[in-house]
């Protein structure tokens, strides 16, 4: 597994975190308990911080980065991801904030300064433009992402189901890796 320090900042992993050996995690990154990082994912906290909550799954081929501080954005934007978040395959999250119990569909992009509130579904292939706020309790789809409809109770229940499913799967992977 490629977990590397950068400029004196070492990634911090919570208990029972799974990071696939093909993933790269570097710099000012913290990953919460029971979370998982799947094959070919890059989590690059080299110019700002990245925080990933508890029981969150970052799927294969995803890229997580920040927005650095500079003349066009004096404070930059860290990348903050909440608890029980499922980030689908090949998602790009860049200097944004993702709340708790969120599903980011495969191939989606969430850009600089965007805020995704708790309990949101972002449909596959969607683009959340810089600075946009996605309100809690809705499905968003499209490029750019638009609010489509309120979430059903079944969809809201899926957040914890998905998080627990990936928690169990990463535990099986950890058993394979350490046995």
C-alpha cells in the first residue's frame, strides 16, 4: 500500500481502515474508522487537508484532491467527506465538502467549493459545479447537476445499508490481507 508522508505530514488512518495496495494516500489526510479505499484510488493531501469520515467507502479509480491557497483563492478549499458516504467508481472530488450519508454516483465530479449537504444522492455521471450547494434530502443528476426530486424513505435507508455493506466487505479484505 502506498501511504506516504509529504512535507512532514503523514496520513492518519483510523481503526480497521482498508486501503488497497494499489491506492495512493499522501500528505495531510485523515481517514475515519471502518472506512475503505479501493483499487487505483488517489487521495492527495499535498497542498491542503483531506478528511474522510467513519464508515465511508471510496471506490475504485477515484481521485480526491484539494484546492490550494493562492492569489485567486486565498484560503483554498480542503476536501471534507462525512460519515457513511459511498463514493462510486471513478469519481473526482476536488476541494469540496460532502456531508453524511451521501451517495456519489459512478463517474461524477464535485468541484471546488461545492457543498453537498447530508442525505443526498448524486446520480452517475453528474457534475456539481464550483460553489454549488446541494440541499439535503434530494436526488441530483446531470451536467450540471440539477435537483430532480425528494428522496424516498427507501433511498434514505440505502445510505446506511451501503455503508455497512462496504464495512463488511473491507473486513473480509483485511482478513485476507493479514492472514
